[in-house]
């Protein structure tokens, strides 16, 4: 028999938080659920539930996608990622997305639209707001990487939609949620790229 877990946060959820580090706002959140049959289950999840995170799929006027490329300690490899980051408490989510886009890529969008939300993994509490920025104009002088990004050797790379699909297939894309949310858009962009080559 499958246990019946609450479909949303309710009074039968006991939540305790133990901070395991101050760097990058990381914490461990121990969640205990009581199923309808009375059995209790404990899960260790990560990051504060109040943390606001954003990712932006940024497409330039010549249909290139702005990506960051940097070493990721968890998987112990260099990965591509969409520009993004975390906001401060009370900061408007769209403003976080616009700021992170400019700071990490130097791109100013012609159009900016909210696409949806995704999660990084089953034990990660962060809900990621995903935006699509199109007709982006690049200005190298606008890039302002934070200390962690600079010290980790973060690089800005512009890839075609076809290259992004190859990166994803190779397992070299850090967070795949935005890719999935915008799959049709990116697939159409890839088709346009192929037609322009012929």
C-alpha cells in the first residue's frame, strides 16, 4: 500500500530546520510527515523554503543563447547553466531575474516574459522562477560577477539552440527545468538555425 502524504502543507507536518552552513544561504530542513495511516516519515531537504531563485533563458538578436560555464562542486565537473541567482527577502522576483541577467551576461533584453516555475530536485526546497529574455543586446561592460562566480572561473558562452540540445544530451546542463519548460521554443529555434545554414 502507498502511504497517503498531504497534498499541501498542513497541520500534520512537523518542520524543523538545522543550518549546516552560512555560505550561499544553504541549510538543511528536516521534514516529518504523518501519513493518513499514522505512519511517520522523515525527509532531509535542502535550502530555506523562503529563498527566491530565478533562471533566465536569454536569446540574443542573432538567436544565440547566453550561458554561464563554471565548475560545480556537487557533480565535480564543469557545467553549462542559465544565468540566474537568488534574491533577497522582499525583493520582487522579476527584478532579481533582470538584475542577474545583466550582471552575469551583460545582456539587456528587448522582451522579458515569465514562463513558469520548476524545482532543481526532489529534495531541494527552492522553487525556481523561469523567464525568457529575447532580442538581448550584449554589453561586456555591464557584466559584474559576484566573488564566488569570479573565483570559480565562471565564463560567459553564447551557444546555438542546436548546441544547447547537444549540451543537454551530453549531461552537461546544470539545471534542466528551464530547458524542459521552453523545449518547444528552443526546438523551433534549433529548426530555424538549421534552415539558415542550408
